[in-house]
C-alpha cells in the first residue's frame, strides 16, 4: 500500500505538468531560482559571519560551537512545529481516509503520514543546512567528506525530530482518548487535542526562547576572565545538552575542533536516539484504527459550538455580512488557526533575537544609535514579510477559495466590487492592526525612541496596506477555481509573483526607511515612497475592478 | 413575464455548450428542463443566476438584463444548487441570516421569516449545528429555505430532491407548487422524472446544448406522435434516441 501511495505521489508530479505546461514550468523554474537565491544569500551570510568570527581567536571555537548549536536548534524547532501540525491531520476526517481505513491496509496510514511529513520536512536541509555548510566550508577546514557526514547527521536529526513530534502527538491522543473512555464522550477529544497541541507548541517555543533570549554572551563566553586564553565550550555544552540537535552540533563541531575520533560516538548516540523514537512510534501507532474510529465521533471545534441568534452580529448590511464571514472563516477553521500559530511561533524567534540584540549590543556596543537604525529598518522588513505570509495564505486566495460557495455570493444582488471592498476592508484592517501591534512590541523590546515611533508605525501601516491590495488584486486578476486549497493556490505563478513582488517592495521600503533616519530625519524619500505606494495601490484596485466585471465562477483550473 | 431567455449561447473556449437557447417562464409556471448528463442544464441555470457570462444572447428577469443590471435582476432570484456547500464553520442558522443580509433584509425581517421557514421542514433543534455536519438531505433543506427567505419572484432549482427522504421530498414539492400558485415562477432542472410529472406545468428537453422541444407534456407527446397519455419516461426515451 505504501508503495502504491508513493507511486501515486510521484505520478502526480507528472500530472501537474500536463495541463498548461509552459506556465507551470515557468512557475517551477522561478521557485527553484528563488530557493537558489535564498541559498546563495544564506551561504554568503555564513561565510562572512565565520570570517568575522575568525577575527577573534579567543572566541573563535566557542562561538562557532554556539552558532552550530543555535542553528541546529532552529532547524529542529521548525521541523518539530511543522511535524506537529502535519501529524495532527492523521486524525482529520478526509474523504481519502474513508477508502483507506475501510480497507485492510489501514495500518500503513501512520507510516505513510510519517514518511510524507519527513520528506516535506527536508526543506530546512536544502534551503538552510546545505548552503550554510557550503559557506562555512570556505572559512574552516570542511572537505566534501565532512560536509556529507554533517548532512547525514542533519538528515537523521530531521527524521528523529519528526518521529519525536509524532510520538508526543500519539501519546497526547492516547491519553485524551483514555481520559474520555469512561464517559464515552469522544465528541470533544479532537478539541482537546487541538488545545493540547497549542499548549505544547507554546511550551516548546518558551523553552527555545529560554535557550536564546536569556543569553548574555559576555558571561556565556567568560570574556571578563583574563586568565584563560580561549573561551571554554563547557557552558555551551551544558546549555544545550539533552536536546536532539546537540548531537548534530557536536558532530559538525568535531570537524573544526580536531576531535574527529568522537564523531562516530556522537553518530551512534544519534542513531540510538533515532531508533528509540521509531520504536516508540511503532508501539504508539499500533492501536491507530481504534483511535481513528473513536475520533470520527467528534470535530475540532466541537467545544466552541456557536449559539448566535443572528449573523452578522456586530455589523450591518451586505459589507458587514461579508466582513464577519471572512472573520468567521479564519477563526472557525482549526487548520487556519494552527497555521497562524506556527507563524506566531516563528515570530517568537524574531522577538528572541531582539532580546539578544538589546541585551548584548546595547550593553556592550558603543555605537548603539547606529546599530538601532539598522535593526529598526530590519524590523520593518521583518514585519512586512511576516504579514506577507498571512497575505499569501488568506488574502491572495480570497476569491479563488470561493469556488464552492460562489453559488451564494455570485447569485446574490451584490456587486463583486462590493465583495472585493469588504474583503479588502477586513484583511487590511486586521493585518494593519496585527503588523502595527508587532511593530510596537518589537520597538518596545528594542527600546526605540518614542519620537520615532509614529513614522515607523505609519510606514508599516502603509506598506501592509499596499501588500494587502497587491495580494488581493493578484488573486482576483488571476483566479484559480480549480482548487480551494490555499497551499496549492499560493504556489501558483501569480502566488510566486506576489512573493517576489513583496520581497522587492519590503527590501525597498526598509532601505528608504533606513536612509530617512540615517540622513537626519529626511522625509523626502520616505514621502515619495509612501505616495508611490498609494498610487500603486490605486492602480491595482482599478485593474481588479476591471477584471471583476468578467469573472466567471467555473470549477476549472 | 418573469424569465425571458433569448438566443442564449455559451462557449468555453472552442467548446460551445449552450447553442441558441430561447424560452420564457411566466408567473405561476414551473418549467422543467430535462435532458441527459452533460446536456447543459446546469450551465443554463448558472448563466441565469449570473455565475457565468453568456457568450451571446440575453437573459431578462422581470425585464432586468442579468448582464447589464445584475443587482436588480439577482434580487428577484432564489437559487438552489445541486451541491449546496457553504463555508466551513458556519451553522445552518447563520447561513440563513447571511443569505438574508446579502438581500438587504433587516434583522427583524430575517428572524421572522427564518422562524416560519424552519417550521416547514421541522428543522428546529439543528439550526445551530455546523452546516458541514448536516446530512445531504438537511443541507438541501437549508439551501431551499435560503432561496425562499427573501421572497424571490424566480426560483432556480438544480436537482431539488436529491438526498431528501420521501416525506421531505413531498413537502418540497408542495412548497414549490405553493410558490408558483402565489405568483412565482420556477425553473427546475432534474433527472427525477417523477418530480417533473408531479410539479411541472411546462417541459423543455435539452440535448448537446440545444433546446430540442418545449411545451406542455401532452402537446409534446402529440408532437412526437406518442399516445396522448404517454408518460414522461416514454417521452424522454423517445427524445433521447
């Protein structure tokens, strides 16, 4: 059965290119180009950073070890969170499951999901680990053999982390099913799993936060101690031990530290850990059919069953109805909520870095003002990119995802331009609030001077508004009624266009903002940028309204 | 005249799926469009509902052109699709209120009408359940109520009784007849010939996008040189040869 499923997935790649092959080949090539560009950027960054580290003989080895630990922890954290989310869908009711579970090969389902999630989790290996190692290899003595061994360790680490996430998920599910066994009220178990998962993600994020944010690098590396010639790695070793990423970091560091003899030991340790996780998974997944059957009795939002007498509740009229419908679609869809939570967890990392910057640079750097200018410009681009991820997921497919519900909106006496306006109002309002909120928190953490806050927040709001208009317009001008899966919709050619567009726009905005502050609060360039953003928004709105006049809700790609 | 379709043609690229179709439905009439799978029945309904744009031809609802005056035309329509899917996480009651709000009905008016409509199929008690949790039949019932909520002049119905239990199917048929008797007009698209025989006042047969024949059942039977009491099954078989 597993073989059949893999053949199906491999063939689906071929099927993907069968319709509109030219457009899809361009999309695919551009995605590859985007990944290569990101990889080159990461490679150059690591090369420069390691050259910089080499300039401090006292810190060199300890700092490299620290960077490895943080890097592998970050990779593990990302893989762990996404594996938890993917793993949750083992228990999701999908049409496909019914065929699978009614047949004799139901036992293959957890293994299938584990393998699929593992393969999908290899992206940090391709996008982060390989480019970083190639960059580092130009500075330290990494030959091809050592890169291969390190990549093997990262591969093992990823599988281990995915299996660990699945083991925890299975344990949680089994405990919750057992807890509800006596009452036979299984309807709410899925909601409990959802809640448990949210708590788990937040706890893990807090744990990773502690590893990052509370770090005072000077005491960590014992800089004040003049009696030692090289910083000790014992404190770092102690800080990260018991983490699965620690063994991979030790393997990578052993090549630089000249202790190649220990690599095999670390490898064996990593492999033993990996084997234990897989064994636990085998044990945990044995009563899968029973758990699946029980969980079919409930639904994810069972506990928050609404009992409202009317809809819309807070607003009036057609626009109010669409506005609240958009809000409801996001808030009552656990898949959307968990995806948003994943992004929030990523935001935690950014806040952690802000804490590290404030704690270390503000304490030890003489040019605090200069550093703050760069950091604040970087904050702007981070917030815009962060919000763009939400736009790509929710705003860009906002028209295409109406394919199944077009019979309601399309046959009602409401102009499509009014629906567009309501969607724009909702998404721009919600995302500007979110973006400005994040910027306020970032500014607070970085202790940005209060006098500069209004301009910073204003620029953030204008950029988010433009990005929302850009995303909604692209999705309207190029609707795809062939699917309502936002993940598929956002990886189309127009979706890629949005990604590239916002990457350039965000970078441009941050540059303009940096020079505005660098040149002694010079408003001219910033004012031009804001005016151009508004004009650009108007152009996209005009184009969208033109295309809306001819839109047809037909279910084809 | 409630609905007037004039020389309607629809092509998807090179593929012409509706070919020069014309028909009219007056107040009190229930016009049933029958034909084999893929003949273009649902496409015609979608064109009238404004979900698709005609390649050529015109559609008027109480004199309003669906393409030129879509808001005025659509405010007179109630549409029941063959596959009623709504947004995940919306309850049946919320769906009805949402539909009413799109037709600019006040909250009081919506609440009053919904209460009355829910009693028709005895849906009290499940109105706050999520729509996706309803059975196929209950989804259909809510879709029917959603279409009737704003008191339209024209009902567009695509496969009206799919999934309904016999008792509910009878209620639905009575509801449609009552709607027509009170001055409404219905365009019915279905494969269930029993329903057509039970409620339709006029029949149209469509094949390969062409409306081959339309009129009263008896007249069609005479035209086809069948016995005057020929069943719809016999008429259908004769037309679909």
